């Protein structure tokens, strides 16, 4: 039964060959996009997979493009992730963090009104991006670079 066989991933031994795909959940504590106890519980519940790949996690404030996604660039975020990884390890799971920087798909509302920074000056071929009015918690979609 190959799916449930162990797998040597470099120096890491996976207990089976099931890998949980990264899925953005937007559940961080605000303000600060901080991973929290609910996230630790969510990932620990899935520690039966051979490997968990976390939701995409911005590497800097500039890398954010969606509301409430976790970061790993502040002390509080790193501590929040520590709670998550400790919980997964307690259940015998392995976990990798998916790093992201969303580049041109971000929106000025995440950057104090400044345009997002991307590796190229090419406009995204996308009609909608996401932003959120965090004071009210109301979501709405906009063209990526419209105010
Ligand atoms: C709600 C949701 C959130 C997702 N978030 C991420 C993400 O953070 N990073 C990523 O690489 N892929 C993300 N994905 C893509 C899934 O990982 C992908 O759908 C999964 O690997 C299955 O592939 P498929 O959609 O081609 O079947 C997300 C998908 C869904 C449905």
C-alpha cells in the first residue's frame, strides 16, 4: 500500500505519502496578522498527513495581498507559528511553511496607498483583487489597482 508507506524526504522521514496542499484560511489574529490557537488546532487536527504545507505566509508587509493572511516577519508572528508547529509536532506531524510575496497582485490599500511592488512593471491580467475594510469586516472586490 504505497500511499501509507513511509517516505524519506531528504533527512526527514514522512510517516506516509499524503501531503496536505497549502490553503489560505485568513484566520489570523488582528491587528498584526498573527497565527493563533485556532490555527494551531486546525493544523494539529491534520497531523495525520505525512506532511502539511501551511497556507501561504507573507515574508514582509510588502508581500501581503489578501486580508488576514499570516506573516512571518514579526516576533509575534514567529511566536504564533511556534504554537502551530509545536501543536503539529505533539501529534507526530511534519509541517513546512509556504512563503509568499504576492507582488503585483497586491493592492495599494495594503501599502498605505502606495502601489504594490513587483518584479516587473507588467500590469496583471486580472479583473478583480481583494481588499477589506477592516474596521467593519466587510469584504468587497475591486480591480487590483483601483482605490
Ligand atoms: C481555499 C483555498 C486556498 C488556497 N490557498 C493556497 C495557498 O495559500 N497557496 C497555494 O500554493 N495554493 C493554494 N491553494 C491551491 C491549492 O493548494 C490547490 O487547489 C490544491 O493543490 C489542489 O490543486 P488543484 O486545485 O489544481 O486541484 C488554495 C486553494 C483553495 C481552494
